[in-house]
C-alpha cells in the first residue's frame, strides 16, 4: 500500500500511472466524484491500455421508503470488480 499526499492535482495522474505498474489493479481515493472523473480523464492519457473506472457516489434520496435506480448500483459494482 502506498499513501501519497500533498502533490498538486496536475501531478497525480503521471505519478499514479508510474506507481500502478504494468499488471494488477490500483485504487485511488479522492475527495469528490468530480475530482475522480477529472483524474480518470487525465490518467487515461498515461495508461491507454487499461480500463479506468470511477465509482459513482451514492444517490441521496430523502424519503423514508425509497425506490432506487439500480443502474447506479451496477456502475458501482462494475468499478469494484
């Protein structure tokens, strides 16, 4: 496990691409979904031969009984596989 903090946002993608190596999977945790999407876009430039998934944030439904959209859950499961 590698923990890196304090580098500027523009330098995260090349460092993450270098550290991820050629094989296996990596998980990168960022504070927001928007930042994760930007990082995924930047990272795709450096690791063209690998799939990059963004784990969508949960839906916020403020009802006592809720009907959820299962597409979002499927996207989250796909990103975690």
